């Protein structure tokens, strides 16, 4: 006989049935595994419900099918001929290109490649976020958007630095060494940096199912929001914040120099034409940053933070998603503003454009008079 049964025989009265004791013992020992099983099952169900509620937060983004197709169509219809005209205009003078024109050529090329991808996005958002073009096309379109965005920022930084050296250090020779070859090497380095910064887009961007249709996620799938967060913040810091700070420092220094008289302490700082060109460039580049880049990166950063909060309500995530995605058209506007930068900083281009417009209006006037 086991010690446990002898214990029950010692403690229980004689009238107590041994069969009942054994039944009570079996129930007592079988109660613990049953309780543990039910507790773990209940906990698992609760966690599944919680995670399911987190992942099932569906954003209300009906505004995109009205706003984004209209803006992207406008950018495509104007950006395609404008950037093509800039590329052809600069390429015709390629034996005698200045360093500034080399940077402008690469800037227009980045904008042109992005504009070419807009028809897919126009169809996507016009079809209620339906993406029928496959996962590789989804990754490529997202890569083109971010590579154009950060490529434009870096090439505008190169243009600003070049103008800064011409205004603030006109007599220095070290930045003139290398000439056009150095400018082409810098542009090649910019393309490499942009490719490295935006290459993880191919890893994070993907297609998925939402509201019974195939969608192309912009940043990453909801399940990978925590994995995307450090990359998204690093991309914002390296691809926007650092170049933006460099541009602002250059412009503050340039503004300080340009506020001086043309001849300061017996040294001629810059000719009137050069000063006017620098002022126009400062105004246009500042407008590009304020309209296209600053709102987009500010709202994107806030959205990334809110998206990674586990206890954030679905309504809050939906609100920041709307705010962030409403600034995407402004980010696309740089494809229109960059050709304007070329127009205002190239006197010969403005003169040829005026002659072309005058010729068209003259021929039209002759046609109506006949």
C-alpha cells in the first residue's frame, strides 16, 4: 500500500468508504492539469484576440482615389515634357557643360524616371487601391519614388554647395580643381548613395490583401512595421535631415554675404548678375524644400512613431495615416519645381523660351488675322 493511501486510512473515520477516497484522490490530482490547460487556452485566446485586433486595423483611405490620381496625372502631364526639355537642352551643350548644369542634368534625369512610373500609381489609386501588376512592379515603383525623392534632395544639395563656393569663396582654387570630371564623379557617388539608401525598399515593400483586394504597401506590411521603423528613421536622417541642415547652413552664409555691398573691404564679392542668380536659386530651392520635402518627412516621421505603438487606438493610426499620405502629392511636386529651378537660374534658357513663346503667339496672331 502506498504511503498516501495509508495516510487517508489513518485520518478518515471507519465509516468513510475507501472507494470514495480513491475517487476523491483521482479527482483532486486530475484537477491541476485541467486548470492549467484551461488557463493557458484562455490566455492564448486573449492574446490571439489582442493581436488580431491590432493587425485588423483597416485604414479608411477613400480620399486617395480622388486626391492622388488627380495630382499624379497633373504631375505626369507637366513633369514629363518639362524634364525631357531640360534633359535635351542640357545634353545639346554637353561638350561645354558647367558643373551646375551637370548637377541639374542628373536632377532632371531622376525626376524623369519617377514621372515615368506615375501611370501605374494613377491606375492603382483610381481603382480603389487595387494593384494588379505583381510584387516586383510594386517594389520598383516604391523604389523609384524614394530614390527620386532623396536623389533630388542630394542633387539640390550639390547645386547649393556649388553656388555657395562661388559666392562665399570666389577666390579659392581648391574647389575648382577637377572641373567637370569631378562633378561627374560626385554625381556618380550620389547615385550610389541613393541606391544604397533606398535598396531596402525592395525588401520591405510588398503586396498584400486588404478589403478583399490586392494592394501595394507603401512602407511595409503591417506585420513588419516594427522592423521598418529603424530603417525609416535612418533614411529620414541620412537622406533628408543632414542634407537639409547643410543647405540651410549654406544659405544662411550666402544671405550674409549677399547682404553686403558689391564691393566689401575693397574686394568685389560678386557681380550683379551672379548675385541675382544666387538669390533666385535660394528662393526656388527653399520653396522646393518647404513645399515638397519638409511636410512629407515630418508627417512620415510622426506616422512611423504612431504605427509602432501597440496601445495606440486604430482611430489615431488612421488619422496619422491620412495626414502622412495627404503630403505624398506635395513630395511629387518636386518633379515640377526642379525644372522651374533650371528656368530661373539659366538666363539663356529663359531667353530662348521667351523667343519660342513670342514666335508661337506671333504665328497664332497671323493665323487669326487671315
